[in-house]
C-alpha cells in the first residue's frame, strides 16, 4: 500500500488542446488509487474547471470524493469559476465507500 497519490487533471500546457482528462477515465484512476492507499494515506487532486470539459470533470471529482471520505476543499475565491481546485482526501482507518449514483 502507498501513502500518497496526486492527480493533476486537465490538459498538458503546450500540448494538444484536444488531449484532456475525462470523468470516465479519471473515475477509474481515482478508484484504483483509493484501493492502493494505506489507511491514513492522502489522495490529492488538482482539477482545472477553466478549459473545455474541465467544469464537468471538476464537478464529477467533487461528487466522487463526497461519497468516499470527508474531503478538504481548498478553493480560492473565483467569481469566474476558472481557477484550479484543490481537493485533499485522507483514507480512513475503516473504509466507508458509498456508490456514486
């Protein structure tokens, strides 16, 4: 088991604009990361709502996290809704995983 996993979602700056992360593949990766985390381990996700598809993926990540642990959201004030969002989850000692509807 591992103690930490970090995701930097969105796209690769300077790369091909059409090459972005997507909720369906992000979900598989997040689920796998959570199974690999040791109790007390941290999962950190940086999501970027300001690009095409980013708002939907950011919302998905928030919903995914809410059903699994008590996430800490560190969102800067952002009236335009475009700044990166940081989410930190700590895997509990006893797993409480709820299905995402």
